[in-house]
DNA sequence: TTGAAAGCGCTAACAT
DNA sequence: ATGTTAGCGCTTTCAA
């Protein structure tokens, strides 16, 4: 049925250890036997079993990826970059969508551990940090984070400078003359940072920080829609809304349309992530871009480095965000 | 370091085979020892190694997924549904984006085989069907397809009725009074069917089939944009364009805007897939919906069935498409 | 009801 | 330069 190393050895008239050596390019083998063995492997269409070799302590060549939601365009893009880079480095990716729910996070974590992954990339909330902390303590495999971070855990992380990104976005709005700026964000760490940036900007410009202008909700366009509808029906409604991500911004623009408010004339909207949605929307969305490609590639490299040689200190990489001004923001002159 | 079955056995004062039996719920074990063993497993935080058990011939609990592009919203949605259902059934998903390129398809196939997956779900073109045919012949694991099909291969497949879907879409346009209807589609099997449906409708209504109205290109909004720009600069330009998928439709609408053509007044556009893009676009896109959730769930069930009990005949399931009329299509009165 | 032992396919000393 | 052999952690007869 399945060809094993024994059959190759027999057919080639050598021992299995010789075959093993030519497979892994270890030890010293004469050019002659190497060729013969390789030839037989071809003929028999032999594929070494990763399972068997993993059992002897070698790598499984599988990286686990815990990601919030693969059907969210931002995460899909992140996942794709991670997959690309992993493949270049000879690894596979096992993807798990957690919806940022603790139950799923736990569940997947335990399943992945059983599977003997070589490393784990996390792009999920882990509101309960203990769950992840345990995995790190166990040290069965290295863990790195992307697009999020947990300061109190000793872990490499790669993300955009959320604070700076939101600082750019909020400043942009203020400089356009907006004074009543609301924010709709998600309850995850990256978004908390974005809220902080927003608050700081408003503070610097002596603009009032209204509780009712700060909404926390889930990252779907429906939720963005609802939150925006509520904000826009306020007596003193905002003239600009900063969204924690493009998906929310999408919902906001929809809500504005539903209320017959012109974007950007009557309402400016800024998003975050620069996903495909931002270019597709009408008006095209002003948003904060993250260098997803570089980040995805880097996080894989960091993980593999860590597998080869655990570092004593942890890197927290902050990539630089860029404000992409499109059509959804305009100046606000009225008093 | 890692707890093994031996340590559990020792701690519980039984043999490893006894432990194995309580893990797998096989053989006859007294309630008493079962409890004791379970207790020890908890205490030692024992996680059976899937790798070791796979080596003895059991399942790896991993399903491979060969998908065109996980960052395309349609495939992302498909992937998410497959992941959800797989998880419910106790399986993991190893995702591989192929971009419909033969090299990547081959490459991933060989890697997945080494990894000893239990089954494979394919949502990739396989223009070279031999590559996939070989995998099926080898019978190392069952293979099923989703959102595509290869008629000449003995394989379960789950897809929407592409012909009917495009028939609906094209009829809709004809009934709105359009006579100059173009189509931009991708070079994959599902899209070929969609083109056929389009042709048949035009034929039935005695509308001319112009070569220049049929464009084949890749599934990105950029390509859709380019193709549309070309179509719309034709002397006798189409009054409606049917897109093989929403991503292409997105590009078409953008092109129309660039040329200052009003959609739908001066140009009607129909998409396919009913992804998030179709609701986000302005005007909202008339498109053909696929029951992705059901399809994803079904394909996983089919695969698992096949793992348990290979069937002698193959099922080709056609789900019913639904035309969702939104704002991008309007009647055409002018002669 | 339980345990001993062979074996899954491979790697890595250790011999030769 | 090549082969022998002892595991890796688990499942599964077969005995007891």
C-alpha cells in the first residue's frame, strides 16, 4: 500500500538508516548510493511520513494560527500573508477561527497541542490572558502574536502602532475642523489603544470627551450600523466618526445613507486597516493602513527563529501606520 | 517533560494498555480503574499524542483544504464554514491557498500527503486534472470538491447550480430590456458554466452573441476594472455587464464611475456570490446568492462519510442559487 | 478485567 | 561509508 522506508531500502539494496540519511542529507553517503537511493525513491513514489519522523522528536512542520475570524477581510489578508511566508519556509498552517471567544480559544489550544504543532501564531483577543500564559509556561512550542499584544506576557509580537495610527486619524479629523468626533471601536487590545490615541488628540485640542461619543461593539458591519444609527440620532450628533476598523466604518456609512446624511459633507468617517472594503465603498474610505504583508512575513520569521533558538528577550515590533485620505472625510466649517 | 501514557499508567498503577483503553473507550474496564485512570490523567494534565496514535494507523484528525485564495471574500466565507463544521466533527483544517496555479496545487498536495491528512477538500481550479486524478487513484485519503467540479473524475462535489444561477441573472437583464449584455468571467469551471447559461439565455431571446462582449480574466477587482473599461469604450458599448463574481463586479462599477456612467441608469451590473462586497457597494449589487453555509457544512459531512465508508457511487450536489435584486440593475428602454 | 508484547515508520547513536 | 538497534508514544492482538 503505502511505500515505507523499508521498501526503499530493500529495493535499493541498502539499510534503512542509509535511506534516512539521504532523505535528511545527514551523515556521509557516497555519491553513488545516494543517487541509487534517490532513484528508487522516485520510482516507488516514496513520500517520507511526517508523522513517523515527528514521533522521533523532529518537527511536524505545522504552525497553528489562532485568528479572530477568517471571514473578516483584515484577518483573511493577515492569514494569507502568514500562509505565504510559512510555505516559503516549509511550514503548513492550521487555521482556527476563535471569534475572540474564550471557549473556542481554549478548545483549539488544547486540540493544537495534541496535534504537536511546532509553533503558534496568535491573532485572537485572549481576554483571559491566563489561558495563553499557561501555554507559554508549558514551553511545548513557541508562541508569537500578530495584530495584538499582551504586555504582561513574555512573547514576541508584531503589530501596527495602533496609538499612532489613531493619533493620525483623529488629528486629521480635528484639523479638518471637526469638534464633535465620536468613536466606535471593538473590545480588543488593539482597539483600546486606538481609543487612547483618540482621547489624547481630543485632549490636546481641548475638545470635550463625551461618554456618549464612545461606543464599544463587535467588529461587524451590522454592529457598526446600529451603533452609528444611535450616535447619529443624538441631539447633538457628531460630525465625524472614527471607526476601530473598516468593517465598522462600512456600517457607519450605511447608517448615514439610511438617515440621508451625506458623507463626507454632513458626516466624516475614518476607518482602520485599509482593507478591500475601503476602496470599494462609496465614498471611498479614509482609513489607516497597516503593512500587512510585512507584518505577516515578519511574524512567521520570528516564530521560526524562536523554534530554532529561543531568545532570552522578547521583541515587540511596532510597524508604522499610514493615513490614507480618500473621500469619506471633509472639512467642517459650520459652528 | 511531556506526560506520556507510561507516566499515567505508572501513577495509576495499571498498564499502558489499560490507559489506552480508557482513553479510547474500548475493551472492558472496571468502573473503578476507569475512574482512577481518568483522575490521574487530569492531575498530570495528560494530552494523548495524535502523532503517536496516527502512527499506529488511526486518524490524524486533519482535513486538508486546497482553496483558490483565502483573501477573496467568497473563499474566505467558504473556508470559515468548512472550518466550523470540521471543528464540530472533531477535525482540524489545514488551509492552502493555490491561486489556482498548478505548481502550488501540486506542491501543496505532496506536502499534505506527507502530513498524512485524513481527507481533502478542494476548491481550486485544477486545470490540469491529472494532478488531482493521481491523488484520487492513490486512495490514501478521500477527496471532495466544493464550489467546483471535475466531471470526469469520480468524486463527490458540492456546488451551486452555476448554470441556473447565471440563467437567472441573464434573464433578469433581458427582461429589463437589455439587448447588449456583456460578460466578464474567470477561467475556472464554475465560471464556464456561468458563461454557458449566459449564452443560452441570449440565444433563447434571439440576442446576438458578440465575441467582443465576452471577456475572460482573473478574479480581482483590478482585472474587472480593466476589462470593464475596455468594454465600455467599445463603439457599441454594452448596457449591462454580468460579472462571474462579485469581485469582478466591484471593478466594473468602479470603471463605470471612472467613465461617469451612472449605474444602473446607464449601465446595469450583476454579480455572483453575494459576498459582503455586494451589500457594501454603491449602488448595492444585484447578484446571485449561493448557500455557502449549507454547502460548506455538507461538503465536510460528505468527506467524513467517505472516510468512514467509501461509497461506490459519487454524489454531485447542486444547490439552488437565488437572484438577489438590489440597486445595480434597472430597465433599459432606449432603442 | 487486565497486561505483555509486537509493531506503526522513522531517527540517531553506536558499531562495523 | 554503511548497517544494527533502540526507542518515539500509542494501539491492538493475544494471553493470563
